[in-house]
């Protein structure tokens, strides 16, 4: 088995069942890529495949909405209609439902940008040649979660001041009586430390697991394509198709959940504390 991390699937194409070679199972090496430019060793700057996909994904999303709304028409064309439907889905289906129309309107651009950027980063997993979900690298979900976290903290301070912020993040409720200190401690660590971590890990873990399963069945279909193993190879190939369809669903769901939680945090920051 080759350990060359530049390979798309990271396995030997001449390795099959009954050839005396073991099954080249996917692992962490499947998520490592040699730099396309620069040197990853030491403190040198470098540019690799996930970075390229993130850049291309950003260009695709911005280019799509730019092309759709550069010259908007009263009677929209197909591209404008699709863009309006996507924008309206996020605005009405997520932002308005969570924050409300009056307060939420100003946060629609943030929600739309997050939704379509994350969805595009996820979609790379099933696009030929790319075949890698950028969000399966923990750094990308962490940066997105950090943006949301900073927005939430800033809004809470702006709306409630320092005392109000403290009450908001600790869930202060004097009716709790003797258990109030314990409750406030748990809420404090949950909101300020656990929340951004789980926000990022939820997206990362789902895309990491999904990509690993796709690799597993894809490699298995090729590995068993030999002798009597062809029958098993066919079953594995069917699973590749099923998993690809399932991933299409999960990719959209994860973008939706990330933005839904974002709006929920913003709504909590804007809500009055009693």
C-alpha cells in the first residue's frame, strides 16, 4: 500500500483480493495532502488541495450570486430565480423562523454566506477530481464557529452590557436558590467553551465520517474486483452509489444545522434576560 497522501483515494490501483496484498483501508492518511506550493515542514507557508478547494468554492459561491443579481430583473431568469429561491429559503426558513423578521433581517447576509459556503465545501466530496469535503479538516469548521462565537459575544455585550452579558452566559436565575452557583458554573463553561467546540465538531465529524465511508466502499469495490470477489465488488459499488446519495442529503443538512445554530445563538444574544 502506498502512503502517498497526494493520491485521491490513497491506495494502490494494482492491489486486488487474492493478489497477496492486504486491504488498503482508509485512515487519517486519506485526509493529508502534500503542498501544491511551498513547504509544509517547519514554519514555511504552503498551499494544498483543501486550501485550493476552499478558494475555488468561495469563488463559485460569490460568482454564482454575482451573476444572478448583477442585473436583477422584475421577471427573473432561471439563474436569478434559483438564487432568489436559495436566498429566500435561508432568510425565511432559518433566520426569520429563529430570530424574527424585525431583528433578523440584518443577519440574513451572514446566514446566507455561511449556508452556501459550507454547502459548497461539503459538495466537493462528490465532485469528480475534487472528491474531498473541505469541512472534514477541523480547521475550517473551527474558523467558521469562531466567527459565529465572536459575533455572539459582541452582540451580547452590545445589547446587555457587562452585567447583562454575565447573566446571559451563566443563565442567572435567582429562583434556583442553593443550586444557582452550580448552575451558573455549568452554564458559563458550556456557553463560553463547549458551545464553539461542539458547533465546529458537529460539522467536522459528520463530513469526516461520511468521506471515510465513501472511501471505504470505493476502495473495497476496486480491491475485490478480482476472481470470485467480483460479486462482492458489485455490492460495494452499489453501496458507493447509496452513500453518495446519502451524502448529498447530509451535506445540505449540515449546512442547515450550522446556520440554524448560528441564528439560535444570535437570538439568544438579542433576547432580553429576565
